[in-house]
C-alpha cells in the first residue's frame, strides 16, 4: 500500500513538473512516455501547450526507441512546422544548446576611395564599404565550434517586431526569410575593425575603368556546411573561424520596395 502511494506521489509530482514547463519538447514527450501516460494524455498535453519540437531523423529515432507511438510522433512532426519559438531568422546556438536570435544590424554609413581612383585615372579599384557602429557586435559567441540555425518561411505573411542594434524599429518586415529558401543565398564574411573610428566595415562593391560590380567578392566569402533539419530549417556550421567580427549578408534577389542595408553580425571569441 505504501509503495502504491509513493508511486502515485512520484507520478503526480512528475506530471506537475511537466505541466509547469513553459514549452513541451521531445524530452518532455519521452518523459511522459516513461511515466506510462497513454497516447490521449500526451496528445492532449501537446495540443494544449506551447511546443518546441525537433523533427530531425535522429531525434525521431530517439522517440521511436523510447516507445512513443506513431500517432504521437506524427503529431510531433506536424507541430514542429509551427514551433512556438521557431520564428524566421538566424539563430546562434549557445553552450547550453539554447537558440538566440540574431537581430539585423543596419549599416550606419558607407565609404569609398573614389577620389584616389580619379587621381590615378581609374587604374585602381574604387571600393565601396558599408560600415557598422562599434568595434564589437552585441551577439557574442564563445562556443568552440559555433553553429547557427536558419529558419525560412516563404509562405508566411508574418511581420516580426524586431529591434536592431541601432535602436527600436518595431514592425520591420523580416523579408529575407520569406524571400530566400536556403542559407546558400547568404554569404559569411569577416568584418574589418577600425578601432580609431569605432566601427566595423565590409567591402560591398568596387568600380574601375572597366565597370562596376556590387556584392561581396567571392574570394572573401567564408565556407560553411549546411545540414537540412526540415524543409525550412537548416543547421549552418562554419568550416573554420578565427576570433573576430563577422556577419551573414543576404546576396539573393532583393524584392521591389526593399533594401539590403542590414546584416546579421556576431562576435566570435
């Protein structure tokens, strides 16, 4: 009798802990499965809670190994497409495996050496440089092997209320991730730090007597690996980074009425 009362107490306490969680995850479902909750209870809990599911093959395999039914796994796959905390954007993964959204930073100015080019009759390149304020990003990454999560949703008409590092700009349309469908439409570059001017800059174009070119020179684009998590979610892993200032820049087609004067910057330490 005492054992039954103790077991019931453990079950109620465990259920209370799960109920207190703000978000239901794969681990929450496995925990409920281990506590012998039936499918109806698990499904009801999922449908009545905020969720943050990982529907990658590896994680689905863990659910199956834990004895989670096909019906529950199917619901998890469906819900993962609308994760409460999976808004479009670029996230970096912290040491605690948390995901933090990188807010776009707006270029504060531009610079070029067009005057120097004229002095030598256009024989040298005139470089167009975009500049960001401060010598360090607000997004500081200390992980030994930094990873990023890209979340796209071309079908979404969602308007994300975001704050840039330059101040409050509520209601900015997060158009990059409704226009693009893959991290391949972004480039990763290292920013040049100008200590005396208290800024960071990147070359975004050049011109000479042969003509003009816009965008990041491919030779400055840093390589990264892309792993598909789901149809609209990708894990991005830079092949090698030295400590410094970096940013992801969109290089795809810019929709009419939009400009591409923002980057997703971070400091790697």
